[in-house]
């Protein structure tokens, strides 16, 4: 399964009586009904760790691009109408700012490692607190309550898995808790954010900007308000889209499929 | 009014400091620059009028290093290109076509390892990059080890091995057109050139040709010669280039800190005290 296609539903499973395994590209499996697949005796695998570094890099790329107004700046630099670069055209400083990471799994932790090198102050919220040594290594402070993180962060980065608990984790209430100077970065799943609330928050300057590698749906309808906002950067779910990583992903998927077909233990099986 | 002026705070190269201006300001004691680069000032001329000069080195390094990393990541992951695809009225794109370059494990070659270059090395290390650097002088062993950087005495060696070449030198007669046709040819065809120093460090015509013919993969420039480029310049039309309007230090915090540094220098000069960041003609 690549980019959620084909859609795995009851109809499809019934039409494929000899299906033994579904290998999904990437780490997220929110698009798969695991109970349904299990009831048909079909095994599932994903490619969890290989995507982490590139996705963390994407999170930082979006954070920096948004803070420093890179996309806007490029447009100004190449626009036929530009006569000079205004001296009062400013972005927001990244070094020394506060980053709040929601979801401190493998990807979230890699983001923290990178952010530390930018002398950023790191807060994180997670289902469980990380070990003291892991926290110290990146200088991350645990926020048991998400509200504390939202109120103090200059940048809020979403790196959670999509589950019923994280569905619309960031809604109107959460956006209002954020600083009006804050930026929301989403590298998890579109559904983690209440998109309509986000549009309103951006239009009314409740928060400053957003940078999204994921939306719901993907891609957004062409008349969607998010596409028109100046303070939004959108990328087409390219978190893991590098040649090297995609190569390894396909290798891993092939490996899992071969094991599944041979009745052997499946590497990266999702249970 | 000219007789009352004792200090000038130079903001983005304005006003232009020439002989005429200096002659019209007999009581001028100090010119404080908003930034670290002094290539736009005739240091000998200013000194000949007995006027002191100062720059703002401390405030710029982190912001400029951040800009360098922002450009490196944006170029590697084709951020500007794909943002435009994401918001375009047409939905035609093939996901398999928008692959970027993996940053982790790639080699970054830093040309110019001063304060800004070193801060870039600190950041790049966190991205698990291999770091090579070329500099007038080699850094101390502890400094090299702290960022895992390897010294390349010859720039050629750096150019041949780097996946990303980042220019962080001051503009001097020695670094003028440091990167020309020869240097671009030494680079890998898969490599990216990032310039956060000064436009004149690069031979722009040679860069244009290199990008058009695939001699290097891409470029990301925060600085050009001139700024802005003429609107019909061929560099503006390339797909594999990102150009930003000299963002280097354009943040709220950096602007504040630069102004603070300038004021410190101005007050010191007016009170006959040593300047915290005086720049002397070499």
C-alpha cells in the first residue's frame, strides 16, 4: 500500500481470497482497519524506523522556512514587480526560541536533537515521560498538561500517531491557548488538527502561521481557504520523500512480503 | 546641520559613505554598521577622516547560521517547488517525481569557518551530516572535534567530496569570485551550492551556466550581485534555484541586538572609550 492506495475494505478483501499480506509504506497505519484485516487472516507490515530521520528533517525544514518567511522571500526575490528589498521585512528568530513537541516518539526525539543545536528551549508532551537521560541529552522539559506546552511555545510541532485520542487534538481551544506569535507545524496526520478551526485561527491572527506536510484530505480541494493564506506553507506529504529512504522502504516492504508469502516471521509486522 | 552630526548608524548600506559626505560632517566621530560585513565601506577613506568604525559581529551569527540551514533544508527537500505544487489550481503531479535529497549522512562542506560557519557546523552535526571545512587557518583540535569537522587545506578537496557546499566567507579581494567555473566543475553533479556570504564571492555567470547544464544539481542564494537582481536576469527563471532577499539577519530579535551593539559602539566612541567591536582598516 503506497500513499493509502489501494483502499483496503471488505469488498477488496473478499475479492482476494489468497491475499496473505499487506505491506504499507511508511510508519502510519491509521488508514488500515487492522481488525478487519485480521479477521481475513491477512498480515500487515509497515516501515517504521527508516522514515524517522527524513521526517524529522522535514519538520525542521518547515519550522525554519515558516519562521524566516522563506517561501514568501523567494517569491519576492523572483517577482517581476520587485524593485528593492524592504529594510523592515522581518521574520522570527529560531535560535533561542521555545519549541513544543507533541509526541516524543522516534521522530519527535530526532526533532528535539536537531532543535537543540539551534539553542532552542524544548518542551514536550507525550503519553509517557521519557527517561531522565533521554530528556537531559536534548534538554527537553516534560509538560504533563498539553496546555502548559501550548502557552509557552513559539513553535508547536505535531509528531503524534493518529489514534482516536489524537483525532482533532489541536482544535479551537488549543489554538487559543497558543501565543499569537506562535507557529503550528504538522508532520503527523491532517486529522490531528481541526482544520476549520485552524483556518479561522490563521485568518483572525489567533496564531501567527502554520506549516503543514499533512492535511485532510490530501490533496486539499483546490478552493480550500488554506491554499490562499499567506502565512501557510503546505507540502504534499513528503516527510519521507528522499531517494535513499524510498529505496530502503521498498526494500523493507519486499522483505516483509517475501517472508509473509513464505510463512516465515514477518519483519516489521503490525499486530 | 552637518556640524551637529557626531555618529552615523548605517542601516543596510544607507547612507552611502563617500568623500563628499565625510567632508560635510566635520564632527563625525563614529560610523556603526548594522551587521558584520564591511565590504561596502572604504575603510581607509573613513579612517583618513579620523572617524572610527564598528560592526555588529555578535548579533548576527545565530540568525545567519539559521538562514544557511533553512536554505540547505529547503533546497534538499525542494520545499519552494512543492509548496507551489500543493497550492496550485492544477492537481497534476506525480508523487514519485518529487523526491528530495537525504540530508542525514550527507557531506556538508563549509567554506569559511568563522563564528557563523562554526554555528552552521554545530547545527549540521545534529542533522547527522559529515562536515568538511576550508578556512584561512585551521581551527583548534577541540573545536574541530566538538562538531566532527575535518579540515580541507585545499578547497578542491572539499568541493570534490561535498554534497552541500555552504559559503560563509567575508568578501575580500581574495574571496572575490572564489567560486567560478573551475570550482563548480570540481563539485559533484548531485551537489547543492548555498551562499549566505556575499553575491560577489560567486561568479554568477558561471553559476548560471552550471545550473543550466547540470554541472551542479541546485543552488540556494540569500545573497546576489546586485540585490535585487535585474528582473530579466536568467537566474530568476531557473527551476533548481531558491533565492531569498538577504534574509540573513532579518529577524525581530537580531535587529534589536544589532541596534544594541551599534548603540554601545556609538556611545563608547562619543565618550572617548574603547569600542567593543571596532573595525580597523587592515
